[in-house]
């Protein structure tokens, strides 16, 4: 199970949106440091001054940190499928690694990133991967034949697809398909549904329709060991989801949790089936504030709490193929920790060789199908994702990859982050991830407030990528707040910004500015607010409400008007977003949106604004950026605008990410550092 907009993804969005565009040709005079950097042909610039090559040379070594993301284990061999961007490449692609520290072998090479993939589960003969085009998130599934490297499209281009799970007894895959707006009935975007399909990727023309389910929030499949049932999540909002059981023979569906007759509203997520089919492991916050591992008994309907002793969310759980162990990632105050549960006794047990694992946050924990090894992806403030395997039987740890940093940058010297806390306007406890500047920077330091997206996501401890340039070379401190509505601090906290409580989260930002003013090492007169997606809205809202307290703002793929956003976001997302923000079709809610939206309050924005947008964004359409840019310019406030024609909800291409990072440094020079 994955969060809808996890912070690591939000940081990637920011450090991939706050770091936007270009690797095109540069004008050069007599030396490499002369001239200016030209944007590539996919970038549209307005109001952005030239980027000197001298600045590029200073900054570029911070733009090439390269870690490895785990995708899958080979079913029979000690081999990993990973996502990685090689040196000189523009996007992440698939590689296979045939042993610890073996040289990665590249499998795909597309202009668009590829980072989600799965081996054929019987013998690993081929790989099925997901890829969209130009950031449009219309994900298609492809088969990659490992012998010939031939690629075959498996799905219909007018739909959006997601892999849900392989059958255990044969190489057939269950996936979901959701129509895109251009295929909605009559073009009206009316009530899209989700179709479940069963496919043999070697014979895609023979796919079989399993079921059609109402709505679009279906994901997270778990196939029973007898290949007769699929457990599926019906996601309604961050605070409410249900689990359904779909019979694969006839497509009949019934709700498992909450059980019929229960009035409970809570989050429920699938983990996996017991080997004998008697029960289903789930994650749920129905028993308290935090998400716990539970066992649902199918015969009695009873739920047994397993991790009630852990006072944090269980972020994910992976069940070993032999049904004996569960590997949990526990989100402990912004750092993800590894825990093990005996799936028979349902008791926690010690993690072997835990002390031998690198310090950091565990982003992935996945069992090998046959060997029982546990793949772990770990990052920290000192480096991006590094892959390891933990052999539980022998209590040994093997390192599979080394994160790569550009020459001249010693990531081991990067500052540790820490959690800071303060009280908001109503006494509610707030927290943030704080990255201080090195001690060599004297005097009060300027601050970038980096607000995560979601809003149901979380600022967490981990590698900051390009942002390290601000900290280590410019002496800018970074504060990443978890305002109300953030995940990780209980289900009550998660809902405190819903609907008409939206601006309470903006008030939390105001109290963060108070906290900054109280810190002797920070300069309250030099604060910039930025964020991506919902964080982009928060940066605009800060510009409206705290115009005299900030030096500027950077809005990345952010919402500028809730009414137009909900009208134009893709239909497969609209009702899910209404559950969080409110329904613009209701007169009272619409009036509230009109009162608080930054677009309607643009005359209150007094400080320079930088807006970044992808033209193909299906979540926050590019029109949200265009309208706030035009409106703020009418007031005479300086506005920089950068749009990428080949990007979506955040910039995924290095050439685009680099250019905007350089432009961001220029913006900081003219606002925060002047």
C-alpha cells in the first residue's frame, strides 16, 4: 500500500519541479563560464532573466545525485530489478543487477521515465512495466522480452492502467483500467468506472474481463493463494477506505471491511492472505489514531489487532511467500523503521543484524519469493536510496548498490536533519523537519519553507538532493512543516484541514513564521515559501496572508482556484479530491472556495512570485498556473513563469529539472539573498 502523495514523492516533485528544465545548448564566449544557458525547445519562459554559465558551473555538481529504487526480485535468481538514472541520462530507467555490487544492466531506454515493473513470476522470462507519456499519467502496461528486448504494448491507450497482482499458479496478471476524459461517455466526464482485467502478457489479445466496479479509487490488489479471490481497496479519501473481495471466476464482489452493518469510517488497506485462505492481513486506523496491522478472520468477521503497541502508523507491510513473516515499515515521527512480525504467532520479533544496516529511513522492504531475503532501500540526509538485502536466516547484510554523487561533493558531510516543534494558533502541536546550515555561515540565516503536497502527505527525514546546494553553498536553512492535514500524526490531525477548515493550515504557516522569528540563528526578514501541488497552493496562500512577512514565493504545479481546479482535474480524481477539499457544486462550499482561493485574492500578493507548471499535468491543469500568473501581473508584482510542454505534475526529466533549479537560484538571489 502506498500513500497517494507520499512526501518522498512530493520532494521528488519539488526537487523535480523546484528544479525544472533544460539541458539545451548554451551560448559560450571564450571560456566555459562565459555566456548564458539557453532553455531547451520544450520550455516556455516568461520574466526569467538569463542564466549565466558561471552560475551553472557553480551549481551543476549538485544536480546529479543518483540513487536506486527497488522494483522487484527475480522469482528464482538472486537478482534485482531496479530503477536508476545513469550518468548523462535524462530519466530513470529499468536495470537488472545479478548480485550484490554487480554492474547494473540497462533494460529500457525511453524519453519518459520507467520506475514501476514486475518480473513474470514463474521463471522471470519477461518483465511487465508501466509508462506514461510526457507526464500525463495515462499509464500503459508493456511487456519487455528479456532475450530480445522487444517491447509490446498490452493495454488500450485511451485508458489509465495499474497492475494489481499476479496469479500464483500461472503467469497471468490482474490490472485495472479507468477511462480518460476523452473517452468519457458523451465527453461529459460522467461517473467513470474501473474495469478489472486478467491477462496473459504473452497473449494480450485473449484478456478476460473480470469485473466492472463503480468509481475510480480501486487499487492495492492481493490475490489469494488458491487464485480464486482478489482483495481490493476502495479508496474514498485519506481517512476512509474499504476492502472488497472479488471472485475471479464470476466477478462477483462483496465488501469485507467494514463488515456489512458496521457504521465505522476508517482507513482500510490490504496486505496479503494467509496461506490457508482463512484470513486477510490488513492495515487500518479503525481502532485508534494510528494505522495498525490487523488480521481479518473471514469466517467470523473478527479483526485481531497485532501492532497496537506501536504508537505510529504502519506505512506498509510485506508478507513472505511462505506465509511466515511480515516485514513492516513504521513511520516513526518522519523516519521509517523496519519491524518484523511472526505471521503465525502474530508477535513482533527482533530484526536480525539490525545494527549492521546503514542509518536512515527505510523506503522499501520486500521479500524474495523463494530465498526469504529482504530487499531494503535506505536513504538519509547523507545520500539517496541505496539497496541492501537482509538474509534473515544467516543474519547477514549485503550491499547491492552505491549511491552516486558528482565529483567534488562529499555527501557524508551533509548536515543531519532534526524534528522541531511549536504550538499553533489554537494550541495544537506542530512539527517540521529542519535542515540547519553548516556552522561556517555566520549571522542570522535566510530560510526556505518547503511545504509538502497532498495535503495528505508528510515531510520526512531523508536525502534533500539539489536542495543541499542551498544549505551547504548558500547558507540557507530549510524548514519542512507538517501543518494540520498532514499524514503521520494520527487520523484526527489528518482531517483538521478538511472542507471549510482549509485556512487553519495556512494559519499554521503563520505560527511557523513566529517560530522562525524566535530562533536566534534564523532571519525572519528573509523567508521564502515554496511547495508543489497542494504545497503550491500553500505558497500562494502564504503570499496572500503573509505578504509583509515573506520575501517571495515559488508555486509549483499548485492550485490557484479550487473551483476551476475541481472543474478541470481529470475525472478519475475529481470525487477523491472533493472528499478532501469540499464539493464545489454545493453553493455554500463554492462561496467558501471563492473567498479563499489565491486567484480571487491576487491583489494582496505583494512579493515576487515564481510559478512552475507542466503542460500535461492531469492533476492540477496548466490553466491553474496561467490564470494566477496573468492576474498577479495585472497588479504590477514581478512574476516569473516556467512551463514545460513535455512534463506533467512535476518535472521528471533531468534537463528540465536542472534548468529550473538554476532559475530558482536566480530567484533566490533577487529575493532572499539580496
